[in-house]
């Protein structure tokens, strides 16, 4: 059984930065794609970023391009989301996800097999 645990969320001023981490346990996910999604109350969970198994390919939602960077440490079974130039619209609960597939093309929730519990990010104006 795979467990994903996110950390690094919190309160930050607009324009600031946060780094989210997602640690996986129970199974090595070094050969699987990983992704980040986010959700606000009353809205669907939306895709943010994904990274392939080898960490050589990434893909981002348009609204975070140039501001967020996804990365992973395969040896540590951990994926990161560096968030810069944060905006109030980035306020959400951020979820880490793992897919059985290896590539960095999965943007739909149903393409991911494991989910973390989420970490809350609040961006104040």
C-alpha cells in the first residue's frame, strides 16, 4: 500500500514563495509519474503539474507556468513543488498524486492511482 504525505503548506503573502513536499512510503515510486493538484471549496480538483518517472519531463497547467516548478528525488521517494510569485488565486489545498504510468502526460484525476491528504496553502493580499 502506498502512502503519500504532503507538507510545506502555510500562510504566505502575495508575491512570496512556498515549497511543498510529498513523501511516499510503502512502495518505491521511482518508476511512476507524480503530480500535484489543487482544490478550493466548491470547485473541482484541478491539475497543477506533473513529472515523469525519470524527472526529465514535466508539464504544467497554464496558470502556473513560469511560477511553479515540480521536481523529484527518486532516491528519497519524494516530489516537490516550488511555488514562486504566489497570487491570492493560488490559495487552495494542494494534493500530491502518484500514477502507475511513467510518463508526464497525465493531467486528469482518474489517471492517478494514489493520493495524499493534502496541504493547505493560503496566500494573503
